[in-house]
C-alpha cells in the first residue's frame, strides 16, 4: 500500500532513506556499529505512532507481556503480524528465532523488538544491516503521543518508587494520571482521557531504543547494572542516558549527586538539579531511608514543573492525600515483626533490589541496628567490590547470608574487602531466613532481604522470590 503522507514535527530534519537509523553512536570502547551505507529503502522509515503501521507487515520479536500487548494493538489496526520468540512457544503461530523466525523477520517492513532482547546482539544487527528497521513499542508510542503529558523516569535504582510518587502527586493535585511502562502495563494499552498524564518508567533496555523525549525526564541514580545485556559499564550508562538525549525540548531532572553529575555532558535536555531531600514527607508516606527522601524531592520537583505550580503547593496536596499513597511491594516493605524476650525483629522485603546500589541504600536505612542481610541470585557479571567497600561504611552491625552464584561472589568480595563482616552461605531461602533469625537471637534487629542480583537462577520472577521470603519469615 502507498505510504501515507504525514507531517513531520518542526523539530525534525527532512527524512532520508535511512532515517530509521537514529540510535546514538556507541562509546569508543564498544563493538563497531554495522555498515549501513548500502541499505535498501525500508517500507517504514520512522512511524509516528502505531496507526502508521496499518496495512504493513510487522514483526514482533519477543512475546512476553509487552510483546503480547504489541501484537494485540497491531492486529486491531489491521497490520499483518509475524510473531517470533527465542524460546519455543505453545502458540503454534509464534515462530522460534533459530527455527525460521529470523528469516521471517527479514521479510517484514519493520520489526518491534522486546526490551529483553539485547540491542547489539548479532542477529539484531544483522537484521538491520539487511534493511529492516528494528525499533520498540514504547518508542513508537512516544513518537505518536502528546509528549508534553508524559514524564519519563529512569535510573539504576529508585525509578519505580519515583514513578509511583509522581503519579500520586499529580492525582493529589487534581489531575488524571497513570503509571505505565516498566512498572506495569505498556502505555499504549490504556484508554485514558486525552488530557491525562502518563508517568512512564523506562528501563535501560527500553531507553536505548527511544528517539523522542518525554516533556520531562527524571534520572534517579546512575550506577552499575545489566552488564550482561549492555556489554560494559560504559555502554550501560550510555544507553541509560539515551532517554535524556532523545529529541524534542524537555527538562531533565536529576539529584545533585557528584558521581551522577560527572556524566552531565552525556545528558540532554534542560538540566534541573535537585539538592534538597524531604524526609518528613517520605516518612508520612510510609517510605524508609535517605534515598526515598531524595526520591520524594525529585517527584515534587517533576510534578511542580509539569503542572507549573510551586513545590510547596504540590507538597501540601501530597500531605492532604497521604493516606491514599501505597508504597510499592518489594521495596523496603515491612512484611513481618516479632517480639521475643523484649527484642524486636523486623522482616523487610526489598526483593526488587537487583543491583548493588539499592542494597547499600537499604542497609543505611537502619542505622544503629543489627542487620542480617540476605543477598544473592543469578550472576550477571556485576562488579561487587564497590558493594563490599560501601557496606563497611554503614552505621549498622552486619551479618550477610548469601545464596546462589551471585551470593558466592558477594560473599567472597566481603571476605576479601571487609573481613570484619560475618558471612555465611545458604542453599535456599528457608536456610537463609533461618540463619538470619539465629544471627539476631541475642540482639533483635532487621532481617533484610535485599538480594542485589536478579531472581532467575531459581525463580520465575522477583515476586515469586519475595513470596518465598515472606512465607519463610512468617514461620517466626
């Protein structure tokens, strides 16, 4: 079918035959990008929303939550969908990548890739080199929506909490808002009113494919994570910051953190730094720790900027509606408390702490207490030496119980860098919780499950792992 004529926003250059190649150049240490000089002109150069894909053959690569939703939307608008997944699926219409699926994708006008498939995987780059654009569902949605009503939130830690805080504050100020993206449902599934706000949590997997910036971008932290996916720490940070560099005028709201601001030249947008914390409002909202006081301050600034109101106005509205805010599960959540012989032991689920940064923040949330820290899980190659070094600076008596391959590496680093911290290995969650409670028998304290590693060595997802911790905690 002929390509429909659509106006391009004034901020964009005149499109060329290969305008779909919009990914930022990788850092010098990365593998070289493929040569695109002899590509055929694609049937779809740069869609400005899903409607542009009507009548086209579209590959959906990866059929998880976002992939299934993408397939549903495409079929509703009349696109021909070729569904492919790396794993064998029960659905016979889904091809396996290694068994005819990749070849089928080469015949598509455009391919929408799941965030879980690494951007620089050889078969992804080869597909693009053959002339097929590869993009993301979130990127297509952002290109076609009113981005002045979108606040994007990314960061190594704190992005889910900050996303939920901004949504809460917008609603407290009387406007319609919803959280979407990495925190929950894909943004393109909602049927909210045209003037409602979207607070979009964006992972580094998603950020790398985004070319159109939300009106406001919030960057919570910039540490180390997902090295197996991105290839290096430098590449991870480069990809994470892509959301701030995407096209279109926008504010980039960041904490006044010296380590983060070392990367300010790699950020785009109009930079707004937040130096204050708000521990009083954080406590009122049921949030624990100095890092959450910073998340509250970032959310206040982003909400005030979005609504053109003062921070004090937003804060007053948040205090008025504080009882309606529900902290997210798996983020420093008190799930059980015991009283024995005059001693109190709190069981805290921080199961979504899947990298070292939030583990340190979690331990620092309990100054002066004896903390039995349960860590470990799937090993994805993260450097745990900084974690060991920072744990020595925490104002808490610490016992570390480690599980899995990542746990063994964490334990080894602690033994090497911080020999004053007691460590022990546990074969499973039941054993880990038992060891933790035994460590606190004489003092009471905090059994803190903050793994610092993903769950998929023994569990389907983080929630199943947190449920296992909760079930074991309830035995005491």
